[in-house]
C-alpha cells in the first residue's frame, strides 16, 4: 500500500472486520507488537509493517506507484528471495533478540524494494513517465548524474555531452520522457535534496547553498522559495534555525 491508505484484510467477503487498534497487542518493544485474533479456522500468519522513505527521490517514486502493489509470489522472478525474507521477518518478530529491531528494519527495506522491483518488471505503467525515463540508456544516465552530482554546474549542453547526444536531441528527449525540461529537473532535484537535509541534519543554509552549486545564499533561497513555496528557514526544525 504505497500511499498508506486504509484497508481491510478478510478471510472471506462477508466476515466482519474488527478495528485493529481495539485488538489486544503483545508489545515486544515500543515499535513491535504481536496481535492474535479469531480462532476456529486454519491459522494464518500476517506480517504487517510501515516503511518511511527519506531519500529525496522517494517523492518522485511514490507519485508513480499504484494504490496497491500485488506481487504474485508463485510467479515473481524473485519469489524465492521474497519467501526467504518473509520467513526471516516472521522468525525475528516471534522472538526479538539483541539487534532484532535493526534486523527487522533492514529486512522490511529489502522486502519493499523487492515488491517495487516486481511491479517495475511486470506492470506496463512502470515503463512510462519518470520510471520509464530511468530505463532509457541515455536519459536514465543523465538523471543518475544529476542525482549523484547536484552541485555540478549542469547545462543542457554538458548533460548532452555526458550521454553522447546532441544538445537539441537530448533536450527534446528528456522533456518527452520526464515531462519537464532538463534544467527544471536539475533545480527541482536540488530543492528536494535541500528539503531533506534541512529537516534531517544541522547543515546551515549557507553551507547547503554551496553544496548544491549556488554562488550565494540569496540565490539558493530565491530558488528554494520559487520551487517549494516557502523560504528554506521555514522547513528547518525550530531548534536548529
């Protein structure tokens, strides 16, 4: 459920569904709990968790993901990996041992990545838009370069040269696949990186401006407000402003 929407899980269409928060929880820690419900039928184990995406690219990814990703474990190319990952998660959840929370967290990350990969490989919708652009040998490389080196003084010409295309052909293809011009994407990516760092660490606005290729704090602040709608200081946690 990539967008965190509410949902019901039933064993049959006419079975009543309790409110999960009303069920008795056996808390193993402040982050993990075991719920036991029902009876009289064959036992089923359900592993449920939430994963938060902090990487700046996550916003682009979440925008294109469907409401629900359904992976057919019997047919997915990585079904063995997914079964193994689920078994490890269930084993760790049953008896939390030293380091268990770290293991569960990383296994959940792996499971989500596997599910998204399965969707990308099987759903035609994943071949269009931003994800489709990432699969293009030249435009995908250009996007990777922008992500890897946001401070570099990118121009349409320099990006085109990196991927061995003419300036005009690159500009047209980038806009066609990504649905926005290359330099607009460069600035938007820089602002996504800026938002992430402003909310997560103690980097000053002046330092961040330099790291993202701006000659002055004022130039960075103007670009940030134009794209985000508020000055960079407005998104920084109060204690670090």
